[in-house]
C-alpha cells in the first residue's frame, strides 16, 4: 500500500528539516509539501530536502492548502495519506503505528491525540485556554456524533484513500474549520475513527493560531455541529453531508 505524507506548510522554514529527519525509514513512499504562499524560505528548503513541492501563488488558507494536498496525493496513487503539520509539534516517529492500524484494516481514520492527560498537555506547553477549549469541543463533538476520541483537533492524521474518495471534502471551508467538517463527514459516512497518544510539544517556532482565530474556529465548529444535528433530525439538510 502506497503511503504518502502531505505537509500543509506556511512559513515552516525553522521546523521542516527536523520534521523530515524524524520520519521513520521504510514506511513512507513519498512526501509532498504544499506551500501556502509563505514569506520565508520554506519552498527552497523543502526542495533541498528532496520533497515534492507545490507552491500556491496566493494564500488559500489552511483548508484550501489541505485540498491541494489530498488532490495531489490521490493523483500520485496514495493508498494511505498522512497529514502532518510541518511545525514539529507532532512527532513523526509514530507514523508506523498510524500506518499499521490502517493497513491491518482496524481503522479508516487515525488521529494523533495530544491530550492523554491534563498534566502532560499542560507540561508540554499547551496554553490553558487551548486545553479547556479543546476538551470542551471534543466532549461536545463526541456526544453529538457518537464517537469516543481523545482529541478532535489534531494536526496529525492518517486516512485510507477510500475516505478521501468518499466524503465531499472538496466542498469544505478553506479555513481552519475544514478539519471539523472533515471528521464529521467521516462519522456520517460510517468510517472507523480512532486515535493514539502522542506527546504535546508547544514551543516558540511551532505554529499556533491566535486567541481571536481560536475563538472563530471554536464558534465555527459549534455551528457545524448544530447543522449536523439539524441534518440528522431531518429538519434542515446540510449540503456538506450529502
């Protein structure tokens, strides 16, 4: 099964090399970096590292970046696609376990869960308000969708190609709420979603959206859940779930 890592990148010059170095050998066939009009040397460094690079001439947003990632991965014949933030906040060394759970037909979607315990998350540098909002949103998302994930908001995820070929992710938002829409689509489609623990790593060079953007993301996620609930109750159809 061909495994491809996709890196949705924006100003990742300081962390991309270490991220690539920690990818275990023998488990990945190709690495694709999609640069969302960075202002630093992300593209030049990625090319030196031998990655396949696609550069957006205009910033398309986090969700828009992922759309390019998945389109290219499928075009390259991926059976398993791993989405990994190139900011070294997520340890690539767990990739063999992500791949194994899909190869062995145990899960269709796997997330890296940064919140194994409250102490571990906070000691790893996760801001307290992000921890609280993550726990609150994850609880609501699990309750509404019937899932049992430790975290819904991870920047490291593995998908079987059948997931990407089934759900209409192309219609999702170009902003950060793309991830929430994607997982809800997976739940509605009946795909098996699981997670495995990963240590929390927040540091100066790791990407992190501001408090204002976090609030927008949280409210957008709640709205998606609300629309999902209306759709499930057959009160108002939600086009993203058709």
